């Protein structure tokens, strides 16, 4: 089975988060898709098959090396790029396990541009016990937190714990034990923990431990960026209609994400960036 390898949210022709993309006439079994994702070894591989000869879009499923996830932003961007390569520029309707969204893919010379519309967003304060456990996991204290952005559970297609940090240095110092992180995230029903630093009201740096999927850290995470953007809207953060997010720098895989934030509460977030095809 052909697996395309595309790095989403790239910084030009470098960086980005690699994803596997499989366009198939029919889905393999869930066990086979899980094995393919494990063999590919990226944080996610996306599988897509046409619905009703393509008139109703594409049915889509996402697999990490260890489990199926409900939504993955960077793999959706990679899928948009792959669909543009095969079918030309356009907006493609996607049916996920728990939502219906769209992705736009466009060819732009050697690079590709893609934008997804996330599922609806929501947020709520994070339970103090979970915050305490997460701070202990990463070796932080409450003094490391940015008091302007309280810890929250945020959803933009998947569930994330948002911890905003006071300094860029604290973000760079992130360390944790993978097994302990997996236990915490799976017990709390989290896909990732989103660690963020606000360089400016419209510019953030982030890191995304993804222990629940067996991955220490993702270099670009569209679903978590959508969740963060929705949360910032909920707390009336001065985002001026959008934020730019730099992720992956501390991994040597600098990635650039843009989230456009409409005013309607709980509405979809548009997350966009460039993508590059990977060789080998």
C-alpha cells in the first residue's frame, strides 16, 4: 500500500511535522491500519477513502503508532496537500469519526499550501488535581505559569490540557518521562498537553508532548493549535482575529502555524500552513 510522506506546517522547504498519507479505494482493517502507522513511525498516519464515488467527499481515520485518534491537524494538512497533488486545487469535505470538516489544498510551486477548518471548539477550567500532576510531570511549579492564561481543558476535535508558561526559557526546558506522561494523558483522556508561551498577543511558541500516542513530542500540532485558539477566544484574549504559532524549534524542526479566529463562540478555527513532500 502506497504511503505518501508529507511534512505539514513546514517553514518553507524545511521543518514541519511528518505525516503518512494513504489514499485507498477502501480502508484496510483497523488492525492493518494500526500496523501501517506503527511501521511508518510518524506521530500520525491518515487514511482516506472516497465516499459515494467522491461526490460526498472523503471518509478519514487517523492512527498514531499506538492507537487511533479522533482528529489530527497536521495529518489533515498533509492530506489536503496530497489531495491537491492528485485531484488539483480545491476544498475537500472530510468525514471523521466524530465530526465533519473541510481541508483546502493548493499547489504553490515546490511547496503546497493547505488549510483546515477544525471541528467546533470548547474549553473549561482544568481540574486542579490534573494541573498539579502535569506540573510535577514536567518539573514545573505554579510560578512557571502565565497568570493571564489559566490552565484549561481545550477541545478542537480532540482534548488537550493547555498550560501557558511565563517564559520562553521554561518552554525550552520541558522534560518528562514518556511512560509517566502516557499514564497521565490516558487517564485524563488527553491527546496532548499543549505548553505555550505568549511572545506577543498574536504570536505564540508551543510544544506538544504526545505521550498518549507513544510520541515524546510533536513538532507541529494543528488540532492543539485550534483548541488553543478557541480557548483564547473564550477568555477574550487580545488575538485581533488570529494567532501565529511557532512550534518545533526546540526539536530542530521549526514549524509555522496560523490560526484564524472568528468571533462566534465555539465556532470552527481555520488552521493553515505550508507542506512539503518528503523523499524516501
